């Protein structure tokens, strides 16, 4: 199976902005996730894993994709904006663009977007001491496995290539610029005013890492009040209406 055979299957629809926590999965969904977790563990424990050279596939770009704006809390899948194969086609590097960086609140305080959680194929990921290398995967029943330990790395950025951030659940995280992590990038790859992630996935047939799968991130923006949201969208010249601030009455 191709390491990137599901690249073209990532979500293209509009994002649904959510608030609060989910109500949880049904018993049937929980059972399926637990079964999938056990299957992954069983496969990972097989001895004498053979090296698979992987496959290179070309994917046409999605020229109609629009980068969303996130206010409050939302779950977003993002869009692949760059992909690089390395290590004889056994390692995939991805750049996932998630949303725009928003402007200032009405009181002129800069807004900020935090990374709360990340999911890979519906499994929540947690990280080791460095804050970016995966150590455990969790299903909806809070079962965990270390089968993907050190197989996936996630480097979040909020605002550009020189704005690395940590997940809110972690005490540490990456401090490098994105162009020092992503193969082939230079200081000209600035990703200005964008919230994005660099992701590294190591191919492993017996650990069920043979394709990109779907990644989903929970983000929280400090800009959530209706007045701040409306003012930002009306005045922003990048993604909003670009109305001059002096033409908007503020009380």
C-alpha cells in the first residue's frame, strides 16, 4: 500500500466551528475503536518486520481550497500545503495549514490561537518529554498504546515559521523555526499569519502506518466574543471585509 495513497482523500468540505466538549461516542463506536487499537498492537508485536521501500505518488493540488478563520474553539483537519518524502521513501514530512492568524481584540490586545489536542485516525495523541514526539495513542474509552511511540512527530506553529508553540497539555515543545525542520525549506518559507503544523510520519507496515490518514486538531482562539469577532472580520484586510476602522462605531 502506498505511503501517501490517501493524500487525495483528506477533507475538502467547510469546517464546522464547535464549542465545548463532545458528548462522547456510542457503545458501538467505542467497541470499534478498542478493536482497532488491539489490532494495531497485535500487528506491532510481530517479529522480523520486513523493510518496505514505500511508493512515490504524485497528487494534483487543490486550487479551490480556502483557509478558514477560527474564532473560539474548533476542530479542524487542515490541508496539506507541502509534502516531502525522505529516507528512501520511508518517511513522510507534511505541512498542514489549519487556519488564519486573527488580529487584535477591540481593546487592542493581540489574539492568540492555542493547540489543545491532536488526533490521528480518530486516536488522540500524547507526547513524550520533548513535547512533539508521540508516546501514546488513546481511544474513546481511554485505552492507550505506545505502538506509535517515536513514529510520529508534530510541530505546531501559530502565526508563521518563526512562531513555534507547544500543545497546551505539554510542559515543553519545539522551539525551532519551521524552515529548520521541514526538508527543503529556507527562510523564504515564512508562512506569514498562518496557523499550521509540520508533521513527520515514519512508515511502518506492522504498526499500521502505511498512509497519511486523517489528522484533526482542536484549536482555541482567545478571540471569541461577538463584538471582537465582528470587528476583526469587518476590518481585516487579509481575510475580512477590509473596512477602515474609523468607519466603524465602537462604544
